[in-house]
C-alpha cells in the first residue's frame, strides 16, 4: 500500500496517482475516506458542494432538528396533560432555522477538521468519471488517477412528470429552509420524508394532508406500522389520503390546487413533493465510461464491485435502502476491502430503519410478509405500549410487533411510538445476532424504560407474558 501520491505533468492536465479516489463526499464517501486513510491508503476525496452531503446539509440532521423543535412545540402545547401550565405562543421560524443551522454548522466544522486531520486530499469541484482509474475535476482541470475508484455521488429529490419544482411546489430541499409556517400543506408521498415533514408542520400548527398512491403510509414498513401510524396521525389531525393517485397541480400567487384521480381537489399554501430520491448519476460520466446501470442506479455485487475492475459504488446510487448509516457502513466496508482486509459483506436485511415523525416508526429485519416468503411458517406477537410504564409516563400510544421463524430466531422487530427510534439499537442486536425469544426474555431490562417493552414482547413470544393484556 502506498502512503504517498506521485504526481506527473502531462501537456494538458496534471495527473496524480493515488490508492483511492472517491467521487462524492456525502455519508458514504467521507466514511470511506476516513477509514481508508486510517488504514494507510492515500486518498483523494472529490466533492462539488459541501462535505457531508445530503445527510448533513439537506437530510437527516436538519430534518431531525426541525422534528426536535416540533417536539418542543408539542410539549408546550400539551403541558396541561402533565399538570404544567404552558401554552404555545407560536413558532418563530427565524429562531427554529437558527437553531437548526447552528447544529449543522457545528457538525460541518467538526467533519471538515476530521477530514483535514487524516491527511486526505480534499478536492473541491465537480468530478467526472472518465476511465476505470480516472476522475477529471472541472475546477482545477486536474485528472486524478487511482488504483481504486469509489463512486459515491448520492441522490436528489425527484418530482413527477409535468410537476416542475418552483414557487409553491417544493421538495425537502426548500422545505428545510422555509421562513414561515404554512397554514395548509399538501404532502405528496407518504414515505419517510413525507411523513416527517407532515409531522413537523402539524406540530407547528399547519393543516396537513398527505396523499399517497399506495394503499398505506410508510409502505416499505410492515403494514402493522402503517396502521398504527395512520391511526396516530388521525388523532393528531393529519389527514391521510392513501390509495389515491395525484393527477396534477396548479399554483397561483395565493396558493396551490392539487387534483386527485378521485376527482377531489385540495387547496393549500404549499405542495411538498416527496415522491422519492433518484440517483445522481446522469452527469458524472458513469454510463459513458461503461459502468453497468439500471434506471440510473449503479449495479454492484454484494462486495459493492461494479462491472469495471477496481471501480466500486456505494450509498444512494446503489439500489437498496437510501439511508445514511447504510452509506457509512458501505464506506467502511469498501475502505477495508480495498486495503485487503476482506470484511464480510453487509447484510442489508439487518440495517435498522427509523422514521422520526411523531409517533416514531422503527424497525429492523423482515416484515411479516417477507418473513412468510423466506421462512414459510412464522409466528408473530404484538405488545401494546399500554403495558409499559415509561410509555405511560410519556403518554404515548403504540406497540411492538415481533416476527420469528416458527421455532426459530426473531427475524423482524417493528415498533411505533414516541422515542422508539432509540430502541432500535437493541432490536438490531436481537435480529442480527439471530436471538431466540427465550434469549431476550432471560435478559433483565431496566425499569422503567421503553426497552422493557422489548423485553416483555419477547417474554410473550417465549410463552410467558407478564404485563400483557388480552
Ligand atoms: C429530507 C431527508 C431526510 C433524511 N433523513 C435521514 C435520516 O434520518 N436517516 C438516514 O439514515 N438517512 C436519511 N436521509 C437519507 C440520507 O441523507 C442519504 O441516504 C445519505 O445522505 C446518502 O449518502 P450518500 O453518500 O450516498 O450520498 P449524499 O449524501 O447525497 O452525498 C453525495 C455527495 O456527492 C456529491 N456529488 C455529486 N455528484 C458529484 C460530482 N460529479 N462530483 C463531485 N461531487 C459530487 C454531492 O454534492 C454530495 O455531497 C434523508 C434524506 C433526506 C433528503
């Protein structure tokens, strides 16, 4: 492994050869760079916008800051439930944005310092993959050659045909920076991003309608989660229109009109288009250089190798869950693989998923439907959070569903309720370590925690329920 880069000059461009060139400095790209540098590889990291990518600047972190502000708003509004005299006077979006931007700025600074301290060559500019070992960067006109190349250019917010983003038609990119709270919003798309924004705006006082073409909200989750969430949203006054197609929208100075296949028209101030994320691969030269692709996504094997020798891909451009921690894990995996450490491939089924709306949805492993396909005979149990002390203290409703292969290990954990995202750490150990209900039932959980609910659910699945009714 070389630790230094050699540089030579050609007549037109200068050429640097390094162990690893990474195109894109988002969650996956920078994690790969940090781990590779730690393992002694020389690394060039090319980023055209901001180090940290979608997650830090337009995704996970700013949305979770908005959700935190919305939790504070709900706490102020609902103080009476706890005997606390509080009222919600209103939302100061200037203040909310200042808090959110402060969190992002602090993490951005920390990340920049980390990358600089690891001896990574950070190149600002738009890169183009021009050959299996080369990336050209527009700003400095340099060609960076690497013994290995990792493609990590991430994703963008998609829209629908004939629905051009602009004005009152927005995506999450604009929604994150609104300087006012809309009175009425239509959210097109009931997936993770759609329901998170629906939740924020409702807590901030808006009337919210979520339109989803599939029959249920969070359609990638077990349908138990969808039912729980839809019920909770109804209680919160969020309208969900599922199984209904959007047919068009118009906008004027005063608002938007959204038309549905049912003939219904919805009036609102804004239309949030949250219909998924497309891979950022069109302008980066991949197809031209011969990378095998499918509908814009880069195809890889389970070791993240593309069809070209020495060229790998990770994160949102590779089909699968579009989550930051998947990208981080893939980045670390690739760095170790390229450094010759032969890590085990990542088990995609074992990646935890959290939707941070109120109430939260958290899961890991197989849904009931998938478990039936894979294991045939299965068993499930639903444990209601009504039996859990901490959940009652929080005044949250919700439940935990476990799925196990018949007489086998737990293969899926699905949870809905306040703060259940924090339980996914235990859930992922259970699923990824192939635990049996008896294994978990034997573990003592601290009281009163919500983790106890996981313990109790496993007690029930092991045939010895304690605080379970009915
Ligand atoms: C609103 C929202 C909320 C989200 N919330 C969560 C969450 O709570 N939890 C979670 O796990 N995930 C969340 N995600 C998803 C998460 O942000 C992504 O899965 C993750 O950022 C993907 O990482 P990546 O490295 O593949 O790509 P990205 O983070 O998109 O990074 C790709 C980088 O490549 C750069 N780039 C692109 N083309 C070029 C080029 N030609 N040259 C140089 N640089 C280039 C881009 O500027 C970008 O910085 C959220 C996403 C959104 C939009």
